[in-house]
C-alpha cells in the first residue's frame, strides 16, 4: 500500500525546477529577434525585378522610379532602371546612361552596371567607352567581362536574354 506522504525535498525540487523554467522562458522571450520588416523601396524593387524577368519593362520602369523616390541612393535600382530604359528603346538611351552612371557613382563595384553600360555604349557607337567598361570588369575579375566582350565583338547581346547585368532581388 502506498503512503500518502509526499517527500518535502522532492516537492521543493519540483517547485524550484518549475520556477526556473518559467523564469527563464520569460527572460528569453523578449530577446528573440523580430523579423525585420522589408522596406517599401525594396518591395518595389523586387516586384520590378519580377517584371523585368517577364520582359514587362514599362511596368518595371514605374516601380523602379517609385523605389528611387523613396531611396535615391539605391544603386541596384538605378542599374535596373537603366536596363529597363535601354530595353524600352533609343528614345530612352540618354536617361539610361544617366542611371548607369549614378549606379556606378553609388557603388563602384556593381559589375552589372559596367556590363550593361558597356552594352549601351556599343548600341550608341561608343566602342572605346565600352572597352573601358570591359577593362574595369576584367580588373574586377567579374564573369560579366566575357558577356560584354561578346557584345563588343558581335555588336549584339546573346539571345535569349540571360539578364546578365540585372541586379537580383534584395
């Protein structure tokens, strides 16, 4: 027959363990990192990236311009806007060049901007400028140098498009 007697040492140990678990869990809860909210300009940029992948350049342009109004120093957005403008045709080449230059001013290591600025230079007949961008890509050790060299040599981009110079999602 079991005794109804409870060992006080065991009872005390159980209470201490329970108290410690409860206390530690309440201390640990606030230290959990909260997910960082994605800024609106990054959301716009990522949506524009998806539009570029679908060859929807006009809608990508609108999204990237909105992103840049929110964050004017967003180098990748300048690069992708320049790409989008270039794809929209010759009427947009001057503005595209401005955005490539801005992207490079903001991030001199952004290989994609040199790559597609070089492509734009080929399109407007400025082969020397394209070759200068190729030299920069070579000096950076970028794989994009081979892509730009192809465009300089052949006068056209590879097809189907590989989006070699489009900066990816953030």
